[in-house]
């Protein structure tokens, strides 16, 4: 099998594999083992329903509050069709393409366990959609994070029927056009397949994994940019002494202190005598604050890795035990809680970053006011800090937990929901905002460091400066800073930082 394929089955999927899928534009497949399990589960379900009058939820009954309504065998396909079209009620913005790709992959992964009762042709079509870059148009609003991500997953699934819209090669089109292009026929859904497709946490999970992927990069960049600010503000290195962190041995704190030492190693600025005894908390407490967010990241990642290696539709089918069991694995509570946690943890990275930016422009430590020559004639870096402060405040508002909310639905049959989908989409907004805040700190720190010349920072930080200066030049006098800020955001997103503390999950 080509290394450009991610094989999906019941084996554990790790974080690196998820990142590689997007970074290297990999394709997906299912293994022979997964193929056999899917086929066996479908055959078992056919035998149970063809030879029995017993009611099985969503297989030969209605859904939600309509659970006790028996559906005639001749209407089974219509039942599944109706389920998908009636639940495709999303609104809001379009879900980004990479998150849609993760949703497709994670749905295939969940079905590959052989506990969902789908026919193999359905899974193969989902694989074909992924591999041919046929991405369903999905909307951010509509899921309560329980009973599965019903509306988003319905929009993911209706292209199987030839309905809805997709994006192919960057062009939005009706599904019928792309089906004609690939000579695809609509899938005729069998019993239980609609539920298998739309019951599940793949919307929340995809958003969470994407936020974690971005957060890993931002946490590494936060240390690097903080180190640049640290030298630019001519700070005292004593707070990184390993003895301090040995006696309060939170893993993230210890790792961050060591990372800061490595980033600053060889700096002539760091070793020169200092006038101050201590620095503000935003510099002195970098290990404690960044480290706490890293520890939160690791906890959130562990929950999500377990989730993406789970079966989350309903009911669940166990051919080996001769069981069809209805339960609640679609409930997003584990994800809702940690998505709120990740949003808070990443928001704090932005919070402390903005404080360092504020200190850099304040006219202290021999730096000019607002980091510009002829302050007064020039406003310099006054207003980027305003922008950072506004974004920090927005993040504080976004960090109100979604998971403490619930609202009854389906005529009170579904009377407690997780609101994990709202937690997911606002967490993504927080992470995007943190990227912007760090970019403004980088812009400011790079400007400030130039006023320390001819002293040199560490090799690691001078490499960062050299790469950044290829994108954004020193600011001699007032100019349109929006353009510089956009370039800085793109730089933060793409810079390959050497991070000795990457997650191994």
C-alpha cells in the first residue's frame, strides 16, 4: 500500500497521523480487516431484521420522539432518505475545507469498526469523495452536540443521495454535477444507515483535532516569540533556573522553562548586566503560564484521541454477541468540556502575549516610546497593541463555557444536550485570534530588538529575526501596518519552530 494513504480500521489512530493527513494531502482507505467487519455487521443486521418482528430503534422505527412508530419493511429506504433530508438544516458560515476533510475521514474511521451496520458501498463512496476532493458543503450552525452532530453530518451525507452542494477543486456546485463528472450513482440506503451516518461526534471531533493541530504550532511559537520579547525587553534569565521548576514540577512549566533556556542560549543580550532585579509577570512567569496551557493541551488531546478511536453512532451492533443495543455514545459531553478548556487555555496564551507587547511599547528599558524614532511625529506601534487588546477582550467573551448550557429538543426526548458544537466553533475562533495576537507580539519584539544592536541575541532568535525580516522590514517611520500584521500572521502560522516539547500522543 502507498505511504500516501492513511489506512483506517479499528487500530488506534494517533495525532501525528491526523496531522500528516492534512499536511501531506494524503488519501484514505480501509483495510481488509475493516472491509470484512463492515460486511459481517451488515449481514448480521439483515438477518436480524428479515427474520423478526422485533423493533430496533432507527432500524425499523421512527426517530427521537417517534421511536415507537413501526416502519414497514417496504419503507425502510424511504425512512433513511427522509432522515437525511429532514435533518440537513444547517445555517451559518461554511465549515473550512480541512475540517470537512477531517469529518469525512473520522466518519469513515468510525464506520470501519463494524458496529454501525452500513453497507460497504456507502463507506466506499465516502472514501471516493475524500480521495477525489469532493467536499460536502457543511454549515457551522445546527448541532446541539447530542444525538450526534445531526445537521452538520446530514449535510456531510446528503451528497451520497445526489443532493446538496459540494466543493470540488475549489468550485462550489450541486452534487448532481460532480456525480455526473465521476459517473457516480446515488446510494440507496438500507436500514439503519441514515442513523449511522448522522449519529456521531465527527463535527465536534474534526473541529477539536484541527484546533489542537493549530494550537500545537501556536504553543511552540508562543515560547519562541516570548523569548524574542524577553531579550528585546532586556530581561533577567534567573526565573528559568531549573531549581525553581524542580520544586513545582508541573510538566508544562518544567518543559517551558527548559525551552526558554534553549531559545536564549548564546544570547549576548541575555548575559549582559541588568539594572532591574525582577521583570513583570508577563516575562517572569512565562513557564508557569505557558506551561499551564500546555498541560491543558495534553489533557484535551488525550480526550480527543480516545474519541476519534471510538464508535459514536446509535444503536450499536455487536454481531459476535448477537446484540443490537441502543445507547448514547453520540453525546458530546466529553468533548464539550475539553473544548471549553482548550479555548480558555489558548486564550491565556494570547492574554499574556498582549501584556508583553504592551511592555515593549511603553518606553522602558532604553526602548523608544511606541518603538519608533521621532515618536509624536510617528505613532509607531501604538495601534497594533490596541488591536491585540481588542482581540484579547473578544477571546474573554468567547471563553464563556458552552458546556454549562443545555436546551431540550425532540419534544423533550432529548432533554440534555452538550452544546459541544458551539464549544467547537468558538474554540476555533479563539485559536485564530491567538495567532493574530502572537503575530502582533512578534512584530513588536522584532522592532524592539533592532534597538539593541549591535548586540546579538541567540542563534535561534537571530534565525527567527532573519526569516521574519524577509517578510517584514524594520519600521523607520509610519506606514500601513495592516499589511505588516497580515504578513506576520501568515509567518506565525507557517514558521518551522524547533520544539523539543512536542506531544507524543
